[in-house]
């Protein structure tokens, strides 16, 4: 399985209003529930008036479109990283999964996944 690095630094944050998010940006995830409005975006695209913010994330995605019948892909990746004491922030889209790790763990995360048989692009 192939993993593709995301080139830019990321921020995970909460915003009070969706109008604060630059929807013209080419990379962001929005999650909205009855309790919060979360945003993952390039650090340079982070709205100025976030209610909470955590910078210093890097990420990669599982290459290709994942069929919904596939089981355990995210679990296997997160298990390998957990065994090496690397925490994750996972985001899923219709096509695939994205895994974010803190910037200081990024290269080590990719190394342990490569040793586990994943191809890192």
C-alpha cells in the first residue's frame, strides 16, 4: 500500500463560525457536530479568530480510492504508529484516509511504516 506525504504544515483548530474559513483554499477538512466546528487546514490558512488551535501537524494519505468493504486499514496503520508511541489525528474522506502526526514525529512515522512494508511517496 502506498502512502503519499502532504507537503505543507497543518493546523487543527476550532472555529466559532464557518464564515471564518477560507473555502477557496485547496486543502482543508471541516467537521461539524452539535458540539463543535473543527477545521484542519494549512497553517498559513488558519483563521485568525479560532477558539482553540494546535499547530505543528504533518500528514500523509493512503493513495488511491479505498473501497468501503476494506476493513482494518486505518486500524493497522494506527496500530503500527501506536506501537512506536506516535499519536495520530485521523481524517477520512469518501475516497481515502489521512493521518496526521505531530511534526517532530513525522519522519520517524514514515520510517516505521516503510519498515512495516508501506511505500512512502
